C-alpha cells in the first residue's frame, strides 16, 4: 500500500476523543485482558523494541528538571472501557513512574485514566501489511491524544519510505522532521549497524545535540576506549598507568 504524505496529514481525530479519557469512579479490572500470550511479530521487531527501551533507560535522564519517564514495549494501551486496547511496540510517557507493585491487574498495562494522560510517544514497527500503521492506528493515536507517533517500516511494506514521524496538531497529525520532537528532548534517526549480533537499519533515539543514545554495551565500549586512550597518553609521558591512583 502506497500512501502519500498529503493523505496522511489529512487524517482527523474523532471529536469524542476527550470522552474516551474519562473513567468511572469504580472499575472492575478483571474485565480487561492484559496479556494474551501472543508472540512478538518477528526477531527484528523484538530486538528493535528492546533497543529503543534499553537506550532510554541507560543513556537518557528524561526531559530535564528531574522529571521522570516511563518506557514500555508491547504492553496494552487502554484508553476507553468500550474499545479494544492498542499494543504499541514502544510507548514513552513523561512525568509518570512505574507502579511499585506491577502485578495487580490495574498495573499490568498502560491505562490512560490511571496514569492521567496518554503516552507522549508511540512507536510502531511495521512487520506486515495488516497492522494499519498509516491508517487505523494513525487515526486512533491522534484521537486519544498521543502527541508524537512514529512508524518504522524497515522492509518498505507500506511504501518506499522507511520512517514517518508525526506531531499532533489539534485533532490531526502532521509530519515533522525526525531529528527533533519539540518539548521532549529527543529525536530519532535511522542507524545502520549491529545490535545484539544482528545487522540492520535500526531506529535509534538521538538527544538534542544529535548524538545517539547509547546502549549499555556501547557505553561500556566507549569507556574502555577512553581508558585505553588515557593509558596510552600516560605511557607517552613515561608514566605507568597501572601505578596511577585515582582519587575519590
């Protein structure tokens, strides 16, 4: 399916979107199916989800000012009692924290009325032509009020493009440059490299300087290279780096 940008930009949300965020005083959470044991789409998608979540928790301090954030992968996003949830590949929500006890039913998924807001970012990774990432899901996420919606299509199943980044403006989405999600302190880019022994064109987070948010392995390698460079410099000065005592 080939979709042009003007068509995408014209998708308008339902005027009933605000009502979907209202919750009754008492909710029977046993009515919700929060896990269905369905497998993830494919190996690349599973790794991509983990890469996006890991690099946030390893290398991002949040949007600043000590504000917390929550990142989830493949978890139900419930926005109304009478509609089925979405299960975004990745969601990021600012100014919220994970529950202390994740096991009660109301803490197992992202219930919009429990967190008090929709997620700020949703990422969908296209693995087939049936997901509706540029149609039904796009309209749905704008309707529930998600500010930023990102679609990564690594196999070009929907069009000849690999990446779409949308910003909610009123009751519609408009495409924006991927390098900056205003007000978030993040952007995204496509990175050709190896993650967990798999070569691919990965979707990666970047900070406000355009630098990649590193994984744990990448940060460890970066520190090793810095240590090696320092040791080499000390040797040039005739100092044995093994005898250098680093102060507290």
